[in-house]
C-alpha cells in the first residue's frame, strides 16, 4: 500500500445546542468580530443554514443542533486517496460514522477518534460548501 498522508482541513464545525446558538453566533460575530464568510445551504438538519466565520484562514461553522445539550467541535482532515484512507482507518479499528450527518455528493466520510471527537475525512480537492453572503 502506498504511503497515506493526512493533513488538517480548513473546516471546524462548532455544534452549538439550540438554546445557546444565537448567543454563540453573536459572540463570534459581534464580540470577537470575526468576518462572516457566508452560510451553508439549508437542510433538514440546518433549516436556516449555518454561518461560517473566518478563523485565521480556516472556516469556523456554527451549527444549530436542537438535540444537543452541550457543544462539540468537529474537525476535518484531508487525504489525496479517500478510499485507501478509509480502508487504512477501518483496518486500524477506526469507526466510520456516516450516520452522523448526510454528506450528499461530498467526497468524504465521518469518523471518530478514540476520545469520541468527530472528524470529516475528505479528499484534498474537495470544495467547501460556503455560499458567499
């Protein structure tokens, strides 16, 4: 098997509980003054879309999650060969967690690390879903 590489992605998702969502968005927008890059497309999970802020060259998404009681951070890693990467991860006992959130046609898979943190594994050439404001 060729040597696999993983690099940090450009997306961080902050899954905010519904009762803290508006004040969390206000914190990043007004208190910290991070530039708003746009919003995700709407979906059943996020009917109003999720705002994305510029976080020093990365995109910090703030998602309104109604069934969470506390926040979570989800990270992204990238790889040039997604299929080989998933085979490698599965062989290492890493669970694929695609049931967490639909990706549609996006070339990636959800996984979790041993501590339960969620990561999106995507191809290096996968584009973001940010829609400019």
